[in-house]
C-alpha cells in the first residue's frame, strides 16, 4: 500500500514539474494577424520580385511563372500544343 501511494506521489510530482516547465518555457507570442501584413509582400508596379516560381500546369501542358512574394502571374507558357 505504501509503495502504491509513493508511486502516485512521484508520478503526480513529475506531472506538476513538467507542466510548470511548459508554462514557464512558453514565450509571449505576437498576434498572428497584423495590420501591415500586406505591406511585407507588396511589390510596386515596375519593380522586380525577389524570387520567381516556375510551376507546372500538370496535364494542361502549361508552365506558369509567378513572382514571389507578390504572387503575380507573369506568364503562362504553353509547352505542349
């Protein structure tokens, strides 16, 4: 009986310690949505994007060229006619 009581105490103490570590280890998180999120991906007309994505159209036989981070579709290239 004493052994069972001791095991319950050890398990509950371990759970409390782990819960305390998780609680104190979490940082304050900023809001995931901010008002100026669109300004981070805005690319002015005539300006160049930082990256370009070449994406396959699959069975359509087309290749699409997107500018990143703006997300603009620059060109759709027909590969198969």
